[in-house]
């Protein structure tokens, strides 16, 4: 009963996290596009202190916008902070529920580092906290966004390398995304919203706006805009074991995230200057091409000498696979074989032969989190036996 309830809680949290994230990123994209697309007005304007105007069409209607510095607090002012806060909160809950509560399954890979769940959770929490403190301190001490970008690029690269040599491949990717996603969420919570509140209080008190509040808020908002594509790539990476389980997975991740930043910069330049930077887009294509090409570089596999007999192969299956993939799973938390995939008999194994080779020897995402510590030699032996059965 608890397992079913846990599944529902996880499902609902993922749903809320996804919807809040869509609303947050969509809002970020929209307002970033708006800020960079406004132009000096050519016609009479409605408000004071106009910074720019914009016309657009959507859903069968035309819209007119003015960007301005108000002299008094508007009667009705909409705010957009709840999606960011909800995304951050649900993300933390999901990280705790999946990767901390299920540390043995999702966070730890014994073939990488066989550590205790407490140690793994400590590294997970500390790395995310350190990233935020480092980034926030860097932003406070350095006003040059290019320097911040360069330093954070090095930090994220080192983190990606470190995570791959400590956690499971899936957890490594997720934690890089979680670090930057936390920075995004806390940017809203600790910088963007407080500066908005300061601006509103000044207007309510009849005081002139301190435009430095707007500039500081905008700066972190722009950082978030550049973080969006790298973070979303890392967060959906659990569907791409060919990347996160690769022995150069950290490089693939950095190339893809760098390409994501490049895409955002290309779009932002286009919005602001009505100019398409073809060289920048060529660099993006090269980065993605390098990431894809690198995924084809295979790690040298153990050589299997001679034919493999069925008892040896099935011994590996029973030792490494049937804890979950059995009619009666013995692995805690599993009440039925995942995906209905049963491997109790030779016929059942051979009926899914190609998929077993793909998941154990190519993408290498099974066993899940390598919970049963399947070795490279065992993967090679199982693949050799299956290939031998086809002849």
C-alpha cells in the first residue's frame, strides 16, 4: 500500500514540478523577448518615462505594450514569482524523495563509488549549497557578467566531472541541473523579488524609484534566462542513458549545455539587434555534433574467450537482474516487475534478447543505478551468450 501511495505522490509532484517549470520558463522567455524587443516610441505614448514600446499579435488580437518607470504605484500590478518558487520547492521535494530516499537505487552506483547513503546524501546537499554560495558571492563581488559566465563555466565543468566519478550517471546529470536550477530559484527568491518589493514600497511611499533595484533584479533575471536551456537539458537527461552512462558523459553534458547557452545568446542578439549571428549558430551546431559524435566512442570492453554456456549466463541474470525482473520481485519498493519485463526463464530472457543487450551493454542503464553491482565482465558475458543463441 505504501509503495502505491509513494508512486502517486511522486507522480503528482512531477506533474506540479513540470507545470510550474513550464510557466516559469515560458514567462522568462516571454519577458526576456519583450525587454530586448522594445524600441523607442514613434507615436504618442500613454505613460510617463517610457523606455520602449512594442506591438504584437496573438490569438486573433493585436496588443500594444509600453515599458516604463512609473511615478506612482499602479492600481493593478501583476507579479510572476509563484512559478519559480513552486518549481524550486517541488524540485527539492523530488530530489529528496527520489535521490535521497532512494539513494541506493538512484544516487549510488557501486561500480563508481560504493558509499553509504548518508555520505551520498551529504555530498548531494553540500554540492548544491556550495554552488549557490559560490555563484551568489561571485555575482555580489563581480559586476562583469562575462567574467561570471566564464568562472561558472569552469565551476560547472569541474562539478560535472566530479559527479560522474562519485554518483551514478543519471544522478550526476541531475545534480548538475539541480545546482543551476537552485541558483535560478534562489535568484528569484533572494534577489529578483526583494528588489521588486523595494521598488513597489518606494512607489507606495511616494518616493522616486531607485533604478539600481531594477538593474540588479534584471541582472539575475538575465542569468536565469541563460540557465534555462542547460538546466532543462540536464533535467530530461534521465531518458538518455547513452549520454549519462557514457564514460565521457561529463564532456557530453558540458558540450550540450554550452550549446544551450549559445542558442539563448543567438536568440537574444536577434531580439535586441535584429541580427542573426551565423557564426554563433555554427558553434552551437559544432558543439552538438561533438557531443553526438563523442557518444559513439565506445569504452574498451572485456574480451570473452570462447562460447558462454546457458547456466553461466542465467547465473548472471539471476544474480543481477531478477531481484526486480521477476514475477515476484525481492527488491524493496517493487511490487511487480518494471514494465512487465520478466527474466525468470531462458525463454523469457531470449524473447527480449535485443533489448537486454541494449540496456545492459550499450546504454548500460540496467540494472537501475547498477544496484546489483553488475560488472563490465558480466555485461560482456551476457551479451556474448545472447549473440551466440542467435546463431
